[in-house]
């Protein structure tokens, strides 16, 4: 059995995930990277994407994030995400609606979003839909 370490995924308004895990794979700004127990202390900037978590029973959990930072220190990793949602909690229909609304705004069509909001919503919806597909 792989050595375990504590992982916390925190959004501004709540803790999304917290448990002892075997490994995580996260979307760094320069590409995906992995963390296991006894990893060297580090702080890494994250981009929008999916964090894949391998738990103590070898089950995978997926968390969609829209940027943030990951800090590893000792045998604890914490992801401070701009936004985070566990795949099983994602409303697919709502994310598809937001994705289409963001695309309309980015094409210059009438929309409830500004261009900046549309890009953010596009990134978030795409990360969430990808997380759902990975389940």
C-alpha cells in the first residue's frame, strides 16, 4: 500500500475535499504534475482544469478547479482554488447552459456576460464538464 498524505481542496467559501490520499495530479500553469507522500515542499500556481485524487482504496475522485495555488509542506498538500467543485456535485445541464452563454458573449452576440466574465465562465464550465466525463 502506498504511503498516504493529507490533501485539502479549499474554495473561497468552503472546503471541497479533505482526506488522506495516495496521490494527486493537478493542472499547473506549465502542465499537469503529480504529488505523492514525502514530496518536497513547494508552492505551484494552478490553471483551470481537473485535479485527480487517488484515495487510500485506489478509487479516483475528480475536482474541477479554476486556478489557484497548491502548497506542499510536510505530508500535507493544500489547494487554494479560485473555484472548486467535486465532479459528483456538478450540474451538467447548468454547466452546458453557462458554456453556451459564454460562447455567445465571446462571439459578440447578446449575452449576460462581459467578455472577461465570458472567458472565466468558459474556463470554469469546460473544467467542470471535463471532470464529470472523467468519472
